[in-house]
C-alpha cells in the first residue's frame, strides 16, 4: 500500500501563474528524488455537495483567492521520509523563492491509504 502527502493551499488568484511555476519546479524536485506521482490541482468546481462542507470554507478563502488541492504519492511512509529528506536538503541548498501564498494558511498531512484502487 502506498503513502500520500496532502496539501490544501489558499492562493490569491493573481498569483496562480506564479504558484504554477513554483509547482512545476516542485514536481521536478520530488520526482527526481523518487516520488511516484505528483499533483497540483486548481479548484475548478468548488460547489459544495448538499449537507457537506466545502474547500473554500475549509481553506477559509478570502475575496480574490482560490484553492489548490495537492498531493504526492510514495511507495510507503519510509519511502516518503527518505524522498522528503533529499527534497528538503536540495531545497535548503538554494535560495528559496518568494512564496506566492501565505504558508501559515497551508494545511499539510501525511496519509495512509485504507482503500486504494
């Protein structure tokens, strides 16, 4: 069974292009160090299902913002830890770009799939 890191990231709409550029760089780094899959997904249909919450509410979007739902897939939690160690080492060896979003509002977590297909 695989392992997944997931992110919910509120991004100002005016910064979507800059975020996408940063995300392409992130994809190269994660894939180079062994991630199996890498996704950066821009909110497209954020209409809530009846009786459910919604991503704009979850991300506490402000006026002029949208949300990215992003995830990286690994072989296992141990594989994720090894990949991320290499990723962070590479990232810390370079000047960090200005983040096109408020990092403090980003949500992150590691997830162990219980159903996979």
